[in-house]
C-alpha cells in the first residue's frame, strides 16, 4: 500500500522525505502484522494495566525502531511497548505498533499501526495503516490528508460539512471509560445532543472523521501514541483534534475530533 509517490503538493522543508519514510515504515509494519493476524500461534499477554499485548506488537515496534535507527539515527522515539519520549525540541517519532490490540487478538480486522513524526513537540506527519481493512490514511503538514483503499489510487479526504450538533454522527471507543472516570453522564448528554451514535473505536473513528464519514469522535482515555499520528490527518482534512479541555494537543489524555464546525458545541456539552 505504499503511496509516497502519490502526494505532489508543495511541501515545507523536508516533509516529503519524512512522509516517504513514514509510509515505508507502515509497509514494514503491515508485512509483520498481517502475517500474525489470526495466526494460530499468536501469543497474547497482559500488561500491568490489564491491556493485552501480542508478539506482533513487540515485533512490529522493534522492526520500526530498527529502520529508524538506520534512517534517522538522531531522532528520538516513543513507542507504546518500548517506551521513550517526545522531545520538546528537535525531532521524535511516535509509534503504536497495533492500535486496537483487543480487536487484533480476537480476529476483528479493525486495528492499525500508527506512526507520527513530531518536530519541537508538534505532530507534523501521521500515518495510520490498517492492512486487514485494506485502508491507509496519511498526512503531512501543508500537504493535505489522503487515504487509499483496497490497493486503489490515493484520494484526498476532507471532513464533513455538518454544522449543527443535532445533525452530527458521533462515535466513541468503550463508553465504560466514561463510567470509570465518573463522567458517564457527559457521554450520555453528548449522545443525546447528536443525531446518531456508534462505537467504531480507537484510530478508526478519528480517521472516519477525517474522511467526512462521521462528524465527531471522542476518547475519554487516550495516550500520546494513540493520537499523535491522527492529529495531522484530521487537521489536514480540515478538522480539529483537542483534549476535553479544548487544548490542541495529542498528549492531554483524552481526545475530541470533529469536522471543526461542531467542535465547540461538543466541548460545551462535555463540560456541562
């Protein structure tokens, strides 16, 4: 699903090379993850927070780190499985080898590898590659947001034009995260304020916002590696990604993505 040659818009600085590398990293990840998906000998363990981790998670992150060690030896790396940090100055890569490991471990095809590049703490390149869905989304600062499906040609994506929260299509991951945080009434209020709700979950709902298929997605609990790659995809598609406080960050511990037009109204309900 490599698509680096499909993006031809003008690009600031060296973003073209960075995006091309991010797409090659996604190819590397896909080759590992799709082979291990639904494998009879897949090994699943649990981390201290009770979330699952498979041998595919660690093998994928290790492979990506190896490529980065050769191609971008001076860049920092943060990964879900091996740790690290996002530097406040300089360059850093953020890796989620399999976002949606619960789906992956159960044979549900809604999972993806997330790859982001940050520069001085700002996410400027993002790739979300979902080989079992046969879809990939990507963006670089100033170059628009793109996706490809089933090996077809890349197409540019934009958010929806819905302007009224009452007409919005809303998604979340697991609504129980709201209950666990004591915020279930916030989720119910937001659902009541919208036209329709579903639970597409994880990376996919935010990519669907970028595509304009749905209008609003919320994650009550999310980590940096869950969101860094998605921020430029949503932003370059014309949308917004903030935390629940309204800060434009991938590191706030929560996420609201939208087409932009319904964002403030959604935040107002969540704060109510």
